[in-house]
C-alpha cells in the first residue's frame, strides 16, 4: 500500500513537515510560515492531519531499528499531559543511558494501567533481554502490577523492584525534554491525537539520543531522512 497515494503534496514535503514538527517543538502555524518561506504553501490544518497520520506510521515502520538495548536496569515513571483540559498519564521507561524503552498513554493512574504498560514493554523481549532491576518512585501501583505480572509468568520472579525516588532522576530529566516538545501544542483535543503526536515526538527523541545511529551509516541528518523515507515508501 502506498502511504502517500492521492496526497496533493509530494512525499518528501510531507516527511519534511512531520519530521520538523515532531523534532523541534514548534506550533503548526509557525511551521506553516516556515514552509511558506521555502516556497511550500500548505495550511497548518493540513500539516496537523499529516502528523496525526504519519507520526505513528514512522514509529511503526522503525520499530525493528530501535529495539531497546539489553539493559539490566530500567527506570519507570509517569508524567502528566493535558488532553482537552483533563490531565492524562504518560507512562515511560528508559535505561541507565536514558535510551527510550517504551511508553504508553493512559486515562488512569492505577495498578491496571501500570500493569498494562509494564506488560507492553516486557512482552516484546526474550527472557534473557528482560531487566533484572526496575526502579520506580513510591507509587504503590507499580509494586502491585509487578506482583501480578510475576504471578502470570509475564516476567521473572527474580526481578528486583526498587522504589527510591532519587534513583529516578534520569527519567524525570527525560520527561522534561519531552515536555518541551509538547508545550507548543497548547494541549491536545483527544486521546487519539495526543497518542499519535507523542509517538512522533518519542521517535524523533530516539533519533536525537542516538538509538538509531548505527542505521544512519555516519550520514547524520541525511541518514535520518533516508531511514524514515525509505521505510515509509516501502509500505
């Protein structure tokens, strides 16, 4: 299936716009002006539709390339984002180098949500790839979620769960960098659009962290564009 079929703009312009929006933390109206300066006249609402459609596609197509490093220590936490004036919970996990492991947007902050997120992060890994230590804050839902996953044999019973707040400084710092991308959006309208956009933000953050450097073959930004473009066109 051609992901760019029946679009009024060439694929390279669409990828250009989606990359810039997800990478640099700018508003849709600012991006509209920037593109106009470069001879591309496109309405900000069109760019919005591109981001909502293509950002998740980029993440999905590049999943194979950003498999988490085989870290034995994870740092797990949730941060808040506003959707239509209501706070939602973005669960995130990184390794000791700050590399993104996984993320999950939830309307609730409870054991069920924590369990769903941890299961999502763990299930794509072989047993030998799974962490030996998971660090969280003192939110009791994580402990309950891990105990349930151990009972269901979704993870090893030997996993150590450490609930010491200062140990999670690494992920709290990473939250802040992601929030700087989210701020220009001025809030999301629905959970669907929020999650779609965040997928783009998280993907471009992975590029910035160097998680896909080996696939760029030393080509820098050119390699990043090539990797995204080739995988979207291969659909």
